[in-house]
C-alpha cells in the first residue's frame, strides 16, 4: 500500500483512535503507547487488511487486541481515570455535573467501570463512550452481535447492582 494512502488513513482516523486509546487506558502515557503500537502493528500488517471491511473497524480491532495484550503483559488493571497530570484530572473534573450528588455518582460510576473485567469494560467503553453500534463493536472485536449484547447486558446489571450498593 502506498505511503499516501496510509497517510490518508492516519489523517482520517488518528483522532478517533487517540480518543479510544485514552478511554481504554485511562492515562496519557499508556494511551500514547497503545496509540503508537496500534499504528505500528497496523502498518506492519497492512497486507492483511481486507478492503471489504471498513478501515476504522479493522484499526479499532487492532487497537483492542493490543490493549488486551497490554493488560496481560502489565498484569495490572489500569484505571479508567488514573491521572498522570493535573490537566488530565482537570479535564475529568470539568466534565462532571455541577450538582454534588451527581458528582459523587459520576465518580462512583467510573470506579465501577474500572473494576469490570476487560471484556465487559471494552464493550462499555465502545458502546457508551465511543457511541458505536452493537454491530460495529461485534466487527471490531470479531465476536457475534449476540455476544456483544450479552456482555452489554451483563455489564449493565453489574453496574446497576454496584451503583445501588453505593447508595446504601
């Protein structure tokens, strides 16, 4: 594939990929590593890309697989909001609701998402934070749509139960 085409793909999808990496990793350093690793792997394996599939779905699939490998290799679970700088923390806080009770729920919700296993966590992030459809998530993760629905249902129930526990 020519350099111009790769450059075009990079220009088209780097912002969305960067946002996905940030949401998956929760801190800038890990997100930057994941972003870079994803592009390196994408370029190295571009000959495996099937142009019948949308490029962004293939790219996100590479990213999600890299993220899973990163979790395994670090043998730690990164927090959705594990701040590495004051600006990251400020950005998180600026998106919080003004109401104190809602702020507490916002923080509780993100803490609960952090504690989900990676399969459920990825589904929640792709569905709610990246606004991807069930079909698109299935394509990205190479799993059936029914599996995505099942994991989404399971994650919602866990979140609902744990949020109820915070209220008590």
